């Protein structure tokens, strides 16, 4: 597994990109998932780029942002163009977004058609830059479960569209993440890994809470300490194919938790290798 940390984990910290890269190298991460606003705010530091990050043995696995499915198409194109240029600067070929802000069951046919048409246009735009557009599996979007995600991929119908497989968010629907992963595998280009102490605490991951400095963090736990069984899930990944994933941590004690989780993952796959 190619494992990244997310700069979004440091969103409320006074931590520089240089400090993050140095620490990620020390902890033997393979890459960094760069939050879009962080990439934008680093624009005036051109010396920080893919070549610079490579000196740490790291790469930017993905830029994560939020593209509008409503409003001005021209403004959406401008945002896509800017993010794709930033992705190229950082040597990444993946741009993450969400499939709107309504569940697959709540949206009407006409609005759904407009959104899928917009996604096709945005995927074509990223494709022109040599970038893949990744839709994240997430509640309150058109990719809120496995069947909805497959339907969305079929309706958008573009070769540049792929999936960022958020394991926990599919688990919270009541689905078996291993089965979902196998169904979506032809489209999965990245994964988000996180966990929760109990399913009753899943609302802590609501965007309005997660992005607030004063938001609730109770229930957020390390990858192998929560209700979702990651050992069983990671067993699914023990085949010959490679997968890129990010530890998506939103809670406190960022360094401690990320260090522990990355070590646990490395140990898990080493044990799998020795057993094979």
C-alpha cells in the first residue's frame, strides 16, 4: 500500500509544509494528500513543488477539493484549471471532489441530470490536463452507497472519472466494505481510511463539524481501535494489486495518532507478507 497523510489533518495547526514533509519522511509515509486550499496558499512559494518533495522521498498522491455542480460553468472551469495546474506542479494526477450535496434518494430526475452532465464536463476538463477526477463515496451525495456510485459512474460516462473509496462512509450505510470494494475496484484510484468508536458517533464527520475549530471530536479513534473492522478489510487488499490510500484524521493529537496508525498498517502488511 502506498500510504499518505492528509494536510487537512493540520488545518488548525501552525505547521508549515516543510515541517509536514520532514515529519512524513521520518514516519515512513509514501506521500502527502494536499488539501486544495493548502495547495492554493502555497502558490507564492514556487520552490515547494514535486521536485522539492521528492528530496524527502515523498510525492503528492492527490489534491482534495470541492467542485461546484451548480452555478456558473465558466467559474467551475476556472477552478478546475487552477487546481489541475497545481496538481501538475506537485506531480499528482488525481483531483478529488464530491458528487453534490444531496443524497442519491433525495434528488429529482431533472436536477440529477444537470449534476451528472456537469460532472461529465468537469471530468473532460480534468482529462484535458491529464488529471483524473475522483468522486468520493460520501453521505448526502450521489455516491452515498455502492449501487448509487455505480449508477453515477455509468451516467457520467467518462474515462477520467474514478472513485476515492471512503471505507468508513460505505460501512456506515450498512454495507460490507469488502464486498463494496470488490464491486467498485475497477474504478478505485484512492482510498480514505478513518474510524469511529461507535456508529452513533458518525455525525462527528459531518462537514460543518469537521471543519469547525470548535467542532466535536469525541468518537474519532485510531484506525484499529474503532467499530469498523479494518483488519478484515485490509485482508482484502493483500492481493497482488497496488492501492493508494490516505489516513484521514480529523481529531486531536495528530502526530501521535498518525504515527501509530501508519506503524500498525506497515506491521499488518509485513505480517501478511511473511505469512504468504
